[in-house]
């Protein structure tokens, strides 16, 4: 047995940013992608339950995890193609996302600067097509290298195969079918920087960066993020707990007329609009609402936090309460963004 390490009845408390207690029947830390085939052929593993776990920054454990939890620890980053106009960079699944962003900036490659400081691993980035400050990672993903548990073979998924959407991809729709082992990014050397997101121009101006470089855009966004979001090292959380609801344009407009001030954003099509879930939650009076150690963050209404000893179930039930209140006030159904393990979300509109 080489290339991985197995642990029975493993604690996952230190492996999720909500820092809730949970255990895995079996945990495998994998150091070599070639070991996956052997690991997955184990009796009981091949057809049994399996969960991929990165840094646990978008997951809520409500119950113990049956079967095998796989954590990929391969950490290589390399340039596959290095042209004047662009480069292809390959990063293995276990690379911390923020390390990759800084690596690309160091190599004068553009595209990932707005995604600075997002927690988690490269392997998880395609799952929900991570996005922030006007950029989604899918735009730069050329190939996702994965192990397909259906065919039991390694495969290469093209950008089109990934079917990226807002906080969505083919991987999110068929969880744990593909074990993502590496991601190949096509990154330009020249591109207009995206600096229009609310707060960014002001931050750049405060930095004295009138014509900013990519590293300065990253710095401005890192400063904004640090002010706006609770740090999971200090206060357990998984970032936004709900997706921003996407509504028909007419419904969004009617809602904004009834509730002046509701932020409405484009959603990639003329007939759709995204509305701010944080605003809806705040305007139900729930910002900072606390139920024991589970709470809605005082800093950002879209973030649920664990003040210390909240269980995953406690956080889950708080999330359900928040969704019910928002539905009662606004008739809008919130959907959770993080993966929930051990409980099924009860849609409020049903
Ligand atoms: P995990 O939480 O471990 O897993 C998430 C999902 O990916 C699970 O379904 C898991 O099974 C699956 N998965 C993980 N690794 C693999 C793999 N190798 N192969 C197949 N499936 C896999 N997200 C944003 O999009 N934008 C933000 O701005 C943002 N800000 C955040 C801020 C904070 C403070 C926090 C705590 C979270 C934030 N997030 C944000 C959410 C989170 O950082 C991302 O979703 C991140 O990509 C999760 O990475 P992870 O390694 O922690 O994945
Ligand atoms: N707002 C409130 N109350 C709050 C916080 C925000 O009313 O407590 C309002 C703001 O006034 C603003 C609007 O909500 O008009 C949007 O706020 P923000 O810019 O913070 O963005 P968000 O929609 O809450 C999304 C992503 C974040 C990403 C930021 C920046 C989702 C679900 N969340 O948050 O991603 O970092 O935009 O691009 O799309 C994550 O996915 O975990 C995450 C943190």
C-alpha cells in the first residue's frame, strides 16, 4: 500500500472550516493519483459511499460520514505551455487555491487575481465554479483531469464537458462521480483587469493605484474580503451559506419595486436577474441573529457562523429557519451553497 494513508474512525473536526464535530468511518489521504485505482478497488469501497474532501470550506457535516472519505494531497504546479500571449498551467488537486493565485501572479499570468483569498483547494474549484468580484474560474479552465468512478478510468474533461454555471457544474450535479486530480488553466498574459465590482475602485484609489497591476487588484480584493467576511480561522464558517437567488427579470423587478434598495444584478441572460440573498436576510432582521453557538454573522448576513460548540445539525436547522423567514417575508426560496452531508435540505417553497 503506497501513495496513500488510511485512518479508521477519523475525526473531521479539523478538516472543515465550520469546525463542527464529525467522524469518517475511513479516511484516505492520497499522495499519488496513481494510487487511486488500487484504493478504489478495495472490497466495500468500489460500490460503497465515498466523499471527496478538500479543505472542507464549502461543506457542512450534519452527521457522521459513512464509507470512505478521500482527501487528495498532491501539490504540484507547473507550466505546460508558455507562449507570449498565454500559458497553460497545470495544478494538482491538493494545491491550496490561494497559493495557485499567487503562483500565477508571480509568473505574470492574468485571470485569477479577482479570486484571491478564496479558501479551499484547486481540486474543489471547478465543483461550484468558484467566483468572486466579477470573475468565475470556469472561464479559465481548459481541462479537468479526473478519475471517473463510473468507468473506473482516468479521464480529461473539456471546458464544455464541465457545464459551468453560477455556483454550478456537472461535478456538482453528480457528486463524487469524478475525483478531480488536477486542473489545467489557460491564462492570458494580456487582458483588461476587472475592477468594477462594488468597493474595488474605492479600495484601489485608497491604495493610490490609479492604473493598477494585477497584483494590486488582488491586494485590493484581499483587503475588501478581509473586512467583509469573518475569518474561518477565528470563527467557523463556510463563506456564503446561500446562493444568490436567480429570478425571472419581471419577478426581480416587481420585488425591487416593493422593496426599494434590494440589490439586483445581471445573471447572464436578459430574462434572468440575481438578487442579493444577504440583503433579504438582513431585511428580515436576521443579521447577527444567534441561536446558541449557531448564528447569522454580524459582519455579513449571508454567512452562518459557529461561535464555538455548535453542531452541524444546529447550523443546518438555523439555515432552515433563515430560509423560512426569507420566504415568509419576500416569497423567495433560498438554496444552500455548501454541500450538506447527513441531512436533506427541505425546500421552503414545496
Ligand atoms: P470542500 O469544502 O472540501 O468540498 C466542496 C465540494 O467539492 C464537496 O462536494 C466535495 O465533495 C467536492 N470536492 C472537493 N475536492 C474534490 C475533488 N478533488 N474532486 C471532486 N470533488 C471534490 N466560494 C466562492 O465561490 N467564492 C468565494 O468568494 C468564496 N469565499 C469564501 C469565503 C470563506 C471565508 C469560506 C470559508 C468559503 C468561501 N467560498 C467561496 C467557498 C469555498 O471556499 C469554495 O467552494 C472552495 O472551492 C471549496 O474548496 P474546498 O477544498 O474547501 O472544498
Ligand atoms: N449586503 C447586505 N447585507 C450584508 C452583506 C451584504 O445587504 O450583510 C448586500 C450588499 O450591500 C451588496 C450585496 O449584498 O449590495 C452583495 O454583497 P457582497 O458584495 O458581499 O456579495 P454577496 O452577493 O453577498 C457574493 C458571493 C461571494 C463572493 C462575493 C464577491 C454568492 C453566494 N456569494 O456574495 O462568494 O465573495 O459575491 O463577489 O454568490 C461564497 O460563495 O462563499 C462567497 C463568499
